[in-house]
C-alpha cells in the first residue's frame, strides 16, 4: 500500500471566514477517510483573503476526488484544489 504526500489549497468564501473552524472540519473529515499527518499553513492571497494549505499523507489507491469533494462541502469554503501530489517514500 503506497502513500502519497498531498498539498491541498482550501479557499474560504470571504476574508471573514473562520479559518480555525475550516481547519478543524477538514482534519476531522479527512481523518475519517484515512488521511494521516495532517498539517496546515495559511497563505495570504489578496485583499485580506487567506488560503489554507493542507498537507497530508494519503493512500495512493484512494481517489483524490474524495479529498476535493469533502473539503469543498465544508461551510464557508469556496473551493478546494490539489496543488501537489507526490509518492512518499519511507
């Protein structure tokens, strides 16, 4: 069973969106799907909007559309796109 390292860009729907609530929901949803080693980083975009960059280990056999669909369904999330996908070793 191979593991992939994935970085997902989560865009909130407004600068006032609660990023901590988004992170908490994202972590809970994807841990249920088998994601491991989840971490977050905030990246300023423009006009006060901040993207949440989510890094995690994902089972390579599982479809990545699960990740995007689950994250996009979170309240106050405008979009979720996979920015990087790499096979992890070790």
